């Protein structure tokens, strides 16, 4: 329902703005520009999705090898001690713990197709412990918040879009993206844990969070001491090296387990092809709506107005270009993706704005979508404070994305 209103609202707002320009400001050529934008956006959406096919086929093939090699199950075992303390209401050994750790591990490895079914399975298993079936339990709320701000170690889709839109180095946002998504996740867990009065100072919890925080802060401290050019160069080097090492680890692990890596790759690659083709209708729909809004001048007027206010207050206003994507990210995944693509097409994939929207897109999940799907699957009507905590994580994720974008790419136009 929300997406329906947003899509129709964008189109109608664009047409209304065009009518005002034509009949109030005497610019009748706006109708021709709107029509051209309509067809260009449809063509562009198809071409982008088609170009994604090869990249998605490649990476989902590699990820299928990782899945069969047991890396997801290994990550689940590694996270189990932490999850037992974050979800004290779930008995030790309960199937929900296994499904939750598998879901988070799949998210971290970028296995979206595996993560969602595992998440729904975990939510149904948590529901078996729910004394009030129409009201979310503490464990269900925390699990949802972790999903809305999930750390993704392998943001394949972001890289694929950047490659398709001409980025010189599509993975140069990898380290900034990791920093932003980690901060968002930590904020969501901290707020939810405080509300639930969890013992976040437990030695095991502190060991996990402290270790991860030390890595993140250490990386940030290292890059902070570098000049902008060296920072970008070393970030790009580390990003590409990490990705190649992950691929190597996946293949070596599979070979050790005697997995047929070629057949596994083909199996995953077929899924990648279907995913890329399945994106086309959604991508075209949202790109058309946003193109009409931009061609009418309404979107530029809104962003320009906010920029002028920020600049008048004496602040750098370049971050405002990422605001539409940041706001949309909480409401609609496909809408945020389309805004990210539109920004990269308009400003350039390697511009400050292009890199900023890439980081924002990868810093959190779509809160309202996750709420609807996960709670809807078990017929929960009273979601309690889940939306508030999820939106708080989104807000922190946006602020972190802006901060790291300035840190790594602030010297760009």
C-alpha cells in the first residue's frame, strides 16, 4: 500500500509540476521533455537490469559455492554464543537460534535469497515461544532490528550497479560502506538492548562487540591519518584485496569439502540470471516515476531549496544529494535503488554524490518492508517499538554514511 501511494504520488507530483511550469511560467516545452524522460527511463531501466545479468550471475554463482562449502554454517556457529545472550528469552538449543544465526550470517555474506527464507523461518520459530501471538516478543523485535540494519560484508548488488553505471573502481565504497552499516547495526542493537534491559556488558557480548568495534575504529583511525588521495587509493586496494581473498577462501573451502565447484557455480549463476531479469519491472516502474519528478523540476527544486538553506547556515550542502535516497531507504527498497541509480546517472558514479548514495543504499535495510514481511508472516499486529528502533538505526546509518563519505571522498566535486 505504501509503495503504491509513493509510486502514484511521484508521477502525479511530476505531472502537476509540469502543468504549473507550462501554464503558469510559460514553458510548454516541458511536456516534450517529460515524455522524452518517460521513454528514456524505461529504456534505461531495461539496459541497466540487462547489464546486471552478467555480474549477478557471476557473484551468485560464487556465493552458491560458499553456501555449499559450509561457510554460512560456520558463521552461524561463530555467532551462537553472542546470540544466546542477546536473546535470553529463547531457550538454549531452540531451533530459532540456529535459524537466526544462519539468517544473519547469510545477510553478512550477501546471500539475500537465502537470508529472507531463513529469517521467516526464524520468526515462525520465535512465534512458538510467544505467549501473546498478535504482539511481538522482545526477541522478535531485536531480531527484526538487526535485520533492518544488518552488516553486509559482501554488498554485491551495490558493486554491480556502480560497475554498470561506469564507475572506474566499483568497489571503492567497500570500506566506507562497512563502516556505515556497522555503526547503524550497533546503534540499533544498543537502543533495543537498552529498552529490553539486556546485559550488554556481559563479557561475551563485550568481547564480540568490542572486537568488531576495535576493527572498525582501527580502520577508521588508519584512514583518517592519510591524505585524501592516499586514503582513496588504500581503501580501493584493501577493498579489492578483501573481495579477492573472500572468493579464494570460498573456493578453497569448497575444494577441501570436495564440493563440485563448477556445478555449484552454474546452479547459483542460474539463480543470478533469474534475479537480474526479475528486477526489470520494478526498476522500470520506479525509474519512470523518479524521471518524471526530476524532468518536471520538482525534485531539483526540492533538493535545491534544502541545499540553499544548509549553505545559508554555513555548512557544506553536498550531502543533501543523498537525502532523497536516505529517506526512501526506510520506505521502499526499489524506490531507494531507483533514486541511487538516478543520482549516479545525473551526477556520475564517481562523483561525491554518486559514492554517497551507494554508501547510503548499503548502510541499512528497508525498515517498513522488513516489518511488513517478517511480522506479517506470523500475523503479528502489535509491533511495539520495532519501527522506532529500526528507524533510529536508519537515521544513524544515514548520518554515518554522510560522515564516511566526507571522510573518504570529501575532496571530490
